[in-house]
C-alpha cells in the first residue's frame, strides 16, 4: 500500500511553523506593542477625562492621537495574526494560545479599521 503515509519517526505529522527566532521576535513585538498601547491609552484617558486638558499633555492633537492608536492597533493585530497563523499551521487546535491570538487579532484588526478613517481625515 504505497499510497499510505509512512510512519517514519523522523517525519513530523504537524505542519511547518515559524522558526524559533522569528517566533520569539513576533512574541516580543506583540508584547511590546500591547504594553505601549495600554500605556498610550492610559495617557489619553488620564489627560482627556481626568485632567480635562489636551491629549497626552498637549503634545498631540486628536488626529495625531488617532494615528498613533491606529499604528499600535495595527502592530498588535499584525503580530497576533501571524502568531495565530503559526498555531494554525502546526495543528495545535486545542492550544489556548491559538484562541487568544485569534481573539486579539479580530478585536485589534476591527478597532484599527474603525480608527483609520477618522485618523486619515482628521486635520
């Protein structure tokens, strides 16, 4: 039965994933962009709603703030999307990380799509 796959121990039944350096680079980018986004959004909330002053201590207008939020959301969405794809390619469908990266990618991609239009047309 030559059409059956061989049960050779050296062949991996899982798909080909990212190399270790690329994987850890994406994880680092994901974590760095997530922390940067959380800190930036805290500055926006603090300045606009708590202290009632211009956004991020007057350094950014609303258009620049939306552009920064878009770039941070797009970075998180891009890195989480690639990590989600990595977990799908290695057939780890039971992994909780695949679900986390899928949810983060979906949420950040949707928010980035919503943030890009006002960011482009803001003066």
